[in-house]
């Protein structure tokens, strides 16, 4: 990891009626093909599915990841929580209400882990052919993983802090174009409105990147849980109820969030943001992303310092270039995807 830090940062040394699961995944051919902006020509999404994503900014693929694989990710997460293994560069997060209370052991204390690129078991999710084949329909054949998370949404402690405000993921990203970026989010168990499923604003991906800030919630807000400021509060919202293994792919401008977990159990999901290997990394200083750049660098400071890098000399662009990983399939087997 130290060598990678030196390589990436070397330049610093110089002093709801919508059905969200179209029924077919077979490629359809017609005499007159529609024009698509948000997906690329491929043999895994039908024209119907491509049009659904075009209109709504997300698509759910049912039963994509097997229970056996989800169990592996769950076991690895539990080992991390019990401190049986230590993963370099991993970011561990706790609910603001739980963090203020007395010590809570094991996975009950941890609500999210991020940046698990250096954990072979968890990162294997990001390289699953069943995931990457779909990802390539949005990014093109050459794919990079950009951000990894396993979310362990806790039972709400009574202060509504288990909510995640409506936001756009692009707010956190210094790479473009947005249309060649996609998130895969897989339910590790049944998710519904009771345990805080995802909620999306269909079609909001067609808008611009909006101003974000911390919501003014009485029970407190978790670190980096920024929410969109100016959007239509009357816009239709759709709750994505999913079964274990179901996977939603969505655009980084899609406004989405999640509600409280009103159950007594933890709601788990695993996700990865991907981008085309040809995206451009940009400087966000002076833009509406200026505030989140500072916060993300502060969060990443210990990792940078461990590699001998001064966080004060680092930009958001540097951090994301360091975090990115190339994702390839055995024999580069992509089903008819064209860049």
C-alpha cells in the first residue's frame, strides 16, 4: 500500500406506478433502433431495459448474486467486526447515535465499511462476472472500481439517525463524464420500507449536480451524510423493495437515499461504484464539491500519513485516483459490449 501511495502521490514531492424490473434480459432487434444516451450497445440489456434506464436512471436485476456468495461477504464482514482480520485502508463508520452511547461490541457498533479494495473476499464482489457484464453496458469494456461499501444499516436508536438523506453520488466524485459511471448495489437480505430500503426519484438523473449540505436533523447526522438542498419535494419517489441477491444499477446523478430501519435487525447490502477506465479526473476546488473535498481528505488523512503523504498537499482527484482499481474478467469475456 505504501508503494501505491508513493506512486499515485509522487507528484506532490516537489515541495408508485413504475415497475422497476423489466421482464426480459434478452437482446431485442428491430428495424429502427432507438437512440440511447445512458447505455452502450451491448448484448445483455434488452432495448426495453435500456429504455427503462434511459427514462428512470436505474434498473433492478433480480436474483443476480447467489446466496453462497452473499454468505461469504457476511462472514468476512463479521470477522472484520470481531477484529480477527485487519484490512489496510479500510474505513469503518458508526452511527452518530451509537457512537455517543456506551460501547457496543462487534458488528452492532459498525454501520458501514468503505474502501475494502484490499480485502480479497469482499473485493471479489466487484469482479463478479454476473455484475461486471451489466456494468460494462454502462461504462464500456474497460472498467475501474472506484468506491466500495458494505452497509450494515442498524436498527434506528430512536433518533432517526439511521436515515440516509436524499443525495447524488456524483457530488463525491471528481471524475467525468457522469454517464460512464454506475453503481451496483446488491441486497444481502430482504429489504423493504420497514428496514430502510433505497428510495429513488425516477428520472432525476437527467438533471444537474445539485448543492448538498448536512440536513438539519434533530437527532444528528452521520459523517458525510450530505443531502441535496434544492429539489422538487413533490417529485414522485419510489421505494425499491428487493430480495437477497437482487441488484440495482443506477446513475450517479440519480437522487436517492434510504429511510429509517424500524426493525430490530441489521439491514445489509454490498455495493461498488464503477467508471470507465477512460474517465477524466477533474479539479473540484471552487465548485459546489469544495466542502466535501475537504471532508473526504480529512477522513482519508491517516491512510495518507501512513504512506508519508501530507494530506494538506492532496486533492480529491488524488484520493480517487489512488482508490481506483482496474476490474477485468477472465479472458476479458464481455458479451458484445462496444465502447
